[in-house]
C-alpha cells in the first residue's frame, strides 16, 4: 500500500522558514489580493490567502470589486498599485469574469510584484533558468517531493495536463531539477502507455478519479493535483485504488492544496527581497 504524503507538515515547514526570515527583516512584506465578484470558491481562496499572510506577520489587504468592473478600470488600478512603493506582492484572483481578458490583467502586473508568477517575463525566466517569481502550485509540488526525499535528477516524470497554471510551469521547474519530463494532454495517444513510463506521475487534469491503477507503474510516486467538487466532497484526479500500485500518493484534500498557499507566502517574501535588494530587471 502507498504511503500517504500529506502537504500540511511540509507547508508548516515552509511557514517556519518564513517566520525565521521575517524576524530578521527591518520591514513588513505587504501583499494585496484583488477579487472581482462573489464566486464562492474565489471568496474562500482569497480569504484563506489573506488570513495566512496576516498570521505570518505580513501586511495583507484584499480589494473587492463588483463583477461588472470594466477592464480598463481594473488595469488602471493595477498600474497605480505597481507604483505603490510599500506594496511587495499583487495578485488578481482567477478566474475573471468573461468581459475581462485575463492575459491583459496578468501582463499589467509588475513582474517583480507578480507573486502568482504568471507574467510573461517570469514565465520566460522560469524557462531560461533565471531568477524570478514562479507559479505557486508547481513550486509546492517540487517542495513536497523534496521534503519526502525524492531525488528528481534523471527521474522519468509524466505530467498529465498542460495548463499555464500547473502543467507547463511544472515541466519547466522539473527540467531545472534535471528530471526527464513528458507532458501529456487530451490529445496524447496511448495515454496509459505514456503514464506507465512514469517513476513520478503528476495528475493535473481536473477529472475525478481519471488515473486508474492500470495507468500507473508499480512503485511509482503519484501526485494528485486535481480538485473537483462533487456534491459535498472534494475529489482528486487519482482513483483510490491507485494506492495499491503506487509507493506514495498525495491525498485530496490535504496534499498539494496546502502547498499552494504556502508557496504564495514564500513568493511574497521573495518578491519583497528581490524588489528591495536589487533584482533582475
Ligand atoms: P485545466 O486548465 O482545465 O487543464 C487541464 C489539463 O488536463 C489540460 O491540459 C487538458 O488537456 C488535460 N486533459 C483534460 N482531459 C484530458 C484527458 N482525457 N486526457 C488527458 N489530458 C486531459 O486545469 P488546471 O488549471 O491545470 O487544473 C487541473 C486540476 O488541478 C483542477 O482540478 C484544478 O482544480 C486543480 N488545481 C489544484 C490546485 C491546488 O492548489 N490544489 C491548484 C491549481 C489547480 P488539453 O490541454 O489538451 O485540453
């Protein structure tokens, strides 16, 4: 039976490191989250992020606007916040209403304040091997694997999913760790053959219980990123029977989820240090 690798203790270790580093600073890092509308999932994610930031001792504020806010007004607000000297980290909670072009919003945020790591400059730095701010969920997955002593160097890793939020940046980060990476998606032929090659299989598909035991190599490490609400339960992408084949498995909820928030806090501290101590332009 697979070991269950929880994210909570790993997130706690990240928070402890942040607290130690904060205590040596002569300023308070400042995070601002912008939310539009009242989508219940966004409301609860934003609340969680702001609360965690405050608990750690950051200055943390949330700006809430009506769903109908015009795109230009949002962009103008971002431009003002980019110039605000005290502000270290800025994120606009996704998804955005359909009249707002997410790429325009993400490109408007100053790369040095882009704690979500979605700005094209940060995407470029991730792939070119430079220093920058990188997406929180992929960073959290790498951190979780390292915590549980997985040596990524030379490992055959298959990522299921190629989104800009999870699959693609995760591939870039894994390459930086010297893993051998395959990114599979909805057009991938002979998917079970591909996934069975993986020593580490990472599922970010968003389809409950999509990964079945016959898709998994005996002894593989399986990371379940998927979260889908089905009635009152949160289900992952990985079928529970995979635990009979894998050597380790991250649970849903309680696996990758806590790591995403932890790495947002780590990114906020990193943004503060990069911007204030001289950063790549
Ligand atoms: P997304 O943008 O919907 O991307 C899903 C990916 O899965 C796409 O690349 C898609 O392929 C691929 N896919 C869909 N059906 C497939 C199939 N039948 N076979 C192979 N690949 C298939 O989703 P996302 O934003 O990456 O999120 C994925 C999941 O992770 C969701 O459940 C989300 O809620 C969860 N998530 C969790 C966290 C966390 O902190 N725990 C953070 C982010 C996301 P195509 O590109 O070909 O369409």
